[in-house]
């Protein structure tokens, strides 16, 4: 099973059902012209924990193609699809 359909578009629901989670990473990097200054960049995409292949690909691209040297990366992720919850009523009233 692939996560990309015929048009090259990813099916978000299919990805989530396949275990992908919303992943947010704050990337802190050194500004190329002023290495003493740090800048923040936020990456957000559906990715698969705990290996985070998409984030790793992005960070590899960054390290090899962009001038800003990476300082640190903070990662958070959350399931968007969770089992539904059901509550039982303790009280029932009928109005006439």
C-alpha cells in the first residue's frame, strides 16, 4: 500500500489510518550571514513516529542544501484520529 494516490496527492485519512501522526518540529538554526544569531522555523506534516522518515528527509535536505547550520530540533506529535468516546446518561427527563 502506498501513501500517494494516482495524482501524486497524499490521502491524509489513509495516512492517519496507517499510523501517521501530526508532527510538529521547531527547528532552530544559525543565520547564514550572522552565525551568532539563531532563527526559528516550524515544520508540520503527517509523519510516522518514532522514526519520523519525512522529518529526517527534510533535515537531511536542509543539512546538505541550505546555508543555515542546524542548532537544535524539538519534535512533538499527536494522533488526530482517536477512538470515539461514549457516555451513559445518569438522568433522563421528559418534558410535556
